[in-house]
């Protein structure tokens, strides 16, 4: 397609399981939309950079003079080139080695880390499609080992539409236990939930249920920051440092929560809007005194 830049593959190799060998190329599946803020010297607003320097003589080092090394003893290094890293285990650095096929729902979301697209390499279309359709029909994902940029990763091969994606996974010892966190259990007295509260919460969830439409969600905070940048540029306030207000009001804190009232007020409200407080009932009209009421009845007769 004209006018578009072809995405470059970051890794080439093959998916391997049993005697099956699928040539694939790996592509980044996400793009970082984080705000890129530059560090400035507040005295003259000049950018503050990171200097590559030799810790032995304090002189700057150019990129072409930088090599990588492993510190095997204090102050002693073994130089490792890209070729050394490849030769250490040529098969591991060029293969996504599937170890097992597991049910897709068996891997908790906390294990998932970084997603990548896998596209078939030359001559790999048919066997790529075969693996994809097999995974879909079986409802399985492939658990594999892969080496990406010097580090070996545990990974999951997951089908997303017509693509096979590779998600790097965290190892079990990288997941911190929750033992030290104050998380209420089902038997906790402080977190006892009544049947009414649960029913109200279920009604709220059901009322907000919707189909997954990823395009309708945006990073509105990033948009607000960029709008503020544009406003400051137009107002020629690019070097104005905004300080917090001393008398800014603080939200009132309260430990008492009427959960049922909040749930009742929330039901029927659109996501993202604050629940409105129900209007107070209108005061009843005062009843007429007995004497006036009797006089009114006589006149009517």
C-alpha cells in the first residue's frame, strides 16, 4: 500500500512442536502511547541528557566503542558479542519451542506480560494455518520457551482472529504472593456481605453489561494533557511553572458507607457518571384544624 511504512520483523525463527516446524517472523503487537516528557533544567529550560562515559577516566564513549560484558567477579568481565550469544544455544535463539498445550482459561491474567504478532515465514502459510485452526478447535494455547534479545521467556501462543500471537509470560517465582496484603476473606466479619447488597450489586453489573468494543475507550487523560500543552503554547506560557494552590479544598473523608444507598443510586446511571442523590420527598400538606373542617362540612350541606 502506497504511503505506508512496512513494519519490520524483530525476530525470525520457527515454531517447533513434535516434528512440526513452522517458519515465523515476530512483530511488535502494541505501540507505546505514553507521554514523552523531557527532563529540563529549571534555570534555563535546557534539556538534561544522559551521558555515556567511561567510569575509569570520565571520558565520553561513542556507541561504536561500546560492547557488552558479563561481570563474573568484582570488576572482572567476559566480553560477549551478538555472535557469542547466538552460538551459546543456536536452537534456543531461533526456535519457539512448544512444551505443552493447555486450556486457555487455565493461565491467570497476572502471568501475561508482552504481546507479539507471529506471521508465517516463507513457505509457512499452510502449516501456520493448520496450527491456528487446531488451537481454535481444541480451545487450547501453546506454552513455549523462546529467547528474545538475550533473555529466555516462557510464552503462550494464543489465537486472535486470524493471527497467532505470542505473549511472554511471567515465571511463577516472579508473581508475588498476597500473604502480606490485608485482603478480606469470605469469612471476614469486616467484609460481611448481605444478600440484599449482593443482589443490588448484581443488578448494577447487569445494567452496565455491554459487548467488548475496544474502539470506544480512549486515553482521555493523555488527551487532556495535550490540550493543556496546546493551551499553554497559544498563551505563550511555555516556561510558566504552575504551582499547587495552598487553599485547594480537600475531599471530605468518611469511613461510614451506606452501600445499599450507593448501589440504589448507581443503578440506571451511565458508566463514568456520578450517582445522583435521590430527591427528598415533598412535605405533606398540613391537615386543617378540626373546627375549620367542621365549618366547611356545614357549608357544603
